[in-house]
């Protein structure tokens, strides 16, 4: 508790929810955004500004940011573990921390250049992996994320406790192929515990990691109906609130001593 504030959530809310979307898929622009808009909700969209025409790829996302959503950094080239591939090229086990410094720093630079209206934005770990190297040489690149971003979204089996969660490696629930009821259940469990539930989407009725448009719409309608007690906001907004709340608690503790 900080100065009479038992939690960092919006006034009257039991906890927080962030709806996050990976890989900049077409259905996120065509289906997710209209549904979010209809329900007065804002999400976080993690993109990979890769290729020679990365400015053109980011062009549609400028309007997304202008509408109040977050457009976040998913690295330039989306490097994942070699275990996902048939070759040991361009994958995390053969990369170094310097390689990830470029992937993250350049991704941030390109997004900042193409979408200058964003004051800040967060990071998302490709394939949820947060390491480079293997065996005795395996290293976490979470510290690299911490140098560039206020927060980073990973994967986990729990919601995030506002006091103890690592802002630079937040837990999230991948919800592909889940029904509306299952997603609402994850949200309500987090509200019961006073925590922050981050849900990860890829395609909306698109691709193999998909949620149906009807189920996504049902979730968003539920969040709209319960907005007085469930704070739905982009990752960067909730991360700022948690960071500031913790800072106030630290200052209060220092003054008391």
C-alpha cells in the first residue's frame, strides 16, 4: 500500500487486463481493431519492422497509435530458438547479446521513427524466448530489454502481481483456440487476486494460432460491460502505473525510516 493506495489500478478497479497482439497480422487491422473500437478498448500490437520497406510496413500502424493503441517492439527479425527450426542459422542459440542489442535497439529506433507520436512503448519476446546461446554459454537477454524499454512481455502460467512482477519479463496467457468463457475465466481469476492479466493473441479467425472473431468479440463486450471494475489498457499504460506506484511506495518507505 502506498499513501492510502492499495494498488496501482484505475480508481475503483479490482485489477488490470492488457490485450496484446503479436506479429502485425492482417486480421488484427481488419478484425481486432474494429471490435476494440466498438467496445471502447485499447490494446498493444507488437510488430517486426523488417525488410527494406519497413517504413511502408509500419505505415498502417501509425493510425493505430493515433487511435490510442500501443504499437510495440517485437524485434526486427523475430529470432526464435533453433529447436523450432531444421537448421542452426539465424536462431537464438547461435546469437550473442550484442546481436540482440541490435535487434531490440534497431526495432525500437525504426518504430520511433515511423510512429513519432508515441512517447514510449514496450517489448515482446519472439516465441516467448528470452535467451541467447546454449548450455554453459546460455544467457538471458532480459537486461538488454530493460535498457531499451519500460517493460517486456513474455509468457507464464500466472497473472502479474503488482508488487513482485518483473516488468521486463511479464507473464502472459497465450489464448489461441480458447473460447470466450475461458478467456473471461483468466480475467476474473486475476481480478479476484488483484492482479494484472496479459492475454496474447495472434490471428483473429486467421492462422493456426487463432481465436474466432465471435469469441474475441464476446471477450471485448464483457470487458466493456465490466469497465467499472476491470481496467483494460495497453501494456505501456499499466506498466507506467505499476512503476510509479512502486516508486511512491519506495519513497514513502524511505521517508518513514
